[in-house]
C-alpha cells in the first residue's frame, strides 16, 4: 500500500531502532523500506530487556487509544510513532 510505504520511507530513526506494533504483515514492508528490524507486536518485558541489553531503541507504533505497558513508559529513549498505518481492505 502506498500510504504505508510513504510512512515507512519518511521515518527518520536511528540505526539502532527496532520497529514494533506494526499491524498484520506490514512489518515485512517496514523492514524492506527502513532497513530496520520490525515486529507486529509490542515486546514483552523480557524481550524489552534483551533489546535494551543490545543497546536497541524501540520505535513503537501507537494508535491514540492504545495503552503503553508500564515497563515501556519509563524508557526515555522510547520513540512513539503516532502515524496511522492502513490495512488492506
């Protein structure tokens, strides 16, 4: 989808970022267009700890009505992305 492609191409993220909470299979498109690892879920606390040990920054797609887990709220390096990705109809 052109809408999502543009969002991914326009992202300005550090090289150590990991994209999370991307709907459906669009995490594959995200990896292609950004060159960054991407997942369709919010990392669990143990996954978060592993990423932080590897010096990764989490870039989290968060719709306005979403709740951020407590273990992520205090991360000053967390990157919140409020762009709305569209799913195929």
